[in-house]
C-alpha cells in the first residue's frame, strides 16, 4: 500500500489506515511529521502554548512553527559581542524564551542568561560571575526566572539564582553541604518555591544526596543530606527532583552498598523536609553494578514517575503512588541486546504518560512512551543522513499531544501520535520515509517502530 505524502492530511490517512487494517485492538502509533536540520546539535527543545518549538544549539536559538517552518534564528555567539555556548532553555507564561549557557570569550567562568520575546528580540541579558557549569533554567507562573549552576572554584558549590521578569537579580544563593558539592537539577512550583538536588562530599571520598529548598524570597526553608545506610557506608547521588501537589519533594538518584552495588533510589520528603519514605530498586544485584534514577516527575493525580538506568544497559521506569506503593516498574532493552541510555523524561501534560528519550547501542535516537498503566505504547528509533551518532537530548509534548525531539546530531523532529484508544498496546510497525512516498507494513508484536529518513 502506498500513500502520497506532503501534508498533515496524508499522515492522518496513514494513521487511520494502520488503525483500521492491522488489528481491532490497537494503541498509539507515532509517525514522523517533519524534521529540521539545524547543522548543529540541539541541546534542548521545548514547546510553547501555541505549539511553536524552540531549540537551543551550541550557538543558535531557533523558533519553528507547528508545520516545521523556521520562523527565526538568533546567533547567540553575536549577542552582546560574546562567544556563547548555549545550554538549556525555558519558556515563560507569556511565551518569552530564557536561555542559559557559558560566555567563553569575555568571562569563561560565568553563567550567561538571555531573555528573548516571541519575535526573537533580545529583552535582557545577565552575567553571573564566578559561576559556570549551567545546569537548568525554569520559570514560575509570574514569569520569574530561576537558574542553577555551580561555582567555578576547585571546591564546587550549588549556585541558585532568581531574576524578576525584567532581568533584575533578586537573589543568589550558594549552597555548601559538604567539601565538594555538585548540583544536578532544580524544580520550581508555580508560586516560586525552589528545590535543588545534587551530591555533597561530606566524609572522605563518600558523597551524600543533598536537597535544599528555598522560599520564593530566597530564604532557605530546609536542606537534607541523605546518607546510605548500607553496611560499609557507601555514597549517594541525587540527580532528579520534583514537587508534589502539596509541596512535598521527590528526589531520585542512587545509593551505594559496600560492594559497589548501586541501587536506584527514590525519596519522599514532606513540605517541611521530613523524610516520608525511601524506595530502592536493584535490577542486577552484585558487586560493581549500577542502577539509578535520573529523572523524576509527578502526574496530575499526584503519582510519581521516575526513570533512569539499569546496570544491564536497560532504561528503567517506575511509577509509585504518593504513599510509596509501587504501581509498576519496567525495563527497556531495545530488543538488540545492547545498551540503551536515558537522557530526558517528561510527564505528558495531556495524558499523564511517561515520555523518554535517549540513545541506543547502535547510536540511534531512541524515544519511548509508557501509558499510565505502564503499557509500552510505542518505541521510536531513528538515524539520519548517515550521521554516526544521534542522541535524543530532550523530549517535549505540544498542545496536540504530539512529540518534539531535540537531538544531538542535528535535527529537531516532530512526531504525530494517533491514539486509536481501543485497548491494549498495538502491534508496532516498521515504516520507511521515502522522498515522495510512505511505505508501511504490519509489524509483529514486540517489534520496534523504526523510521529511516534516508
């Protein structure tokens, strides 16, 4: 069966054809809508309320509309005469874009924050000295901007800063939980409470998971170090953090046993910093094995979703309720017996599903969707133009509940989901995108959905 392409209508026809022909019991399908060759790697891509895509590369910021048209490009290495390396971005409630990165020419040990309006006009820029290693940028409901980096001294510390919408620095806090402190992630509530997580070197060569929470005025509400309780006193590492609906804080990471056996770890603190529960998971017990949680999110029901890395090279995913009861756990091995690496996770804003992106052992971009019950709805593998390595550096969901992938190895991609909503997960399909045709054939249960744009 051949279906001419060239419009969204064509992709809708293809989705309907797959839903109607293959089986009466199907789940979601994902179809490549468009990709944009950025000529540089996308560090992160996010979507605004209108479905426009913003992507930051090493030296450029791009805005792309819902149909894949590049609306504008801003060369960040010419902003203010700086040589600038972009890192992370966020979009505020008014559609303005915040970008953080490093200014290598004027002040290499500084964090640069830029704000652009939806038309690409630079509204303000700010340099935060003695700070490097950009980690995250987020905004609150009022448009205030929060940045996370680390100090550039040999004894590193967490640095968290808050700007008002006009670019005035309201506060800058340096957290010293140990001799060396390495920040990983931050989360912000709509009213501006901030949680930062990382690890701190407290005793010898061991590290603890550190989490610090700030009030909206920068006052420290509380901080906690979580220490491994295993025999031998191993290390801990915090890498993901999220707020629950009542201000509770969920921290994901890993903890080490005496024999260098690391568990994936999820911790819940209440809004006052009291530890509520700790959950460990070990997929491959034994010396020198490593399991970890990297990303944490909370869905609209208050359930906790977490994803990370298993020692066997699998991507691992979890869901717990607010009381710490495990609802499901999943491992994804890609079906090729090799390694699969997780780089990004989001909780779907419209369906509470878990969306993951990363790379597999064959250096292909990998994306995965699990529904609320833990069913694998689809997997997506992609190579492009013979480029040898493609990482799924970020994943975002647009207002149509479709998928945007930011990728190391050049393109940003837009994927259409068609939810047949008729029952269990679908058989998946192998699709080839030709220059003027889409060819599709039914796949077998468990087969990966794979797109080849070549």
